[in-house]
């Protein structure tokens, strides 16, 4: 779903943690936060060749609330 240490991951409380980097939202849907190494390993095991494996870093801005949060 997301890159490791995305703002969404950091907002989860410990009671929402199902496993390492794996969380459940209030509506029951789940989120997994991938490291580049973990994702690269999954693709390699499936027989794919990795050409580029990097995070896309962005910021989500909420002007009304004056928030700027990092996204991975």
C-alpha cells in the first residue's frame, strides 16, 4: 500500500498493529507498509528483474488546517 514510515503508518496506534508494518484501519481494511528491500525481494522471488526500486516522496498539504505531511 505505502512506503515504510509514511505519515499514515506513523499515525496508527499500537492497538491497530497486526504484524510488522501491517495495520488495520477503523473500517476493517488493512494497510501494509513496504520497505524497498522487502518489495525488491518479493519481485525477485516472483522472477522479475528490478530496474528501479525507489521511494516516491511527496507532501500532502491541507491549507485549511495548516498541515503539511510527508508521504512515501
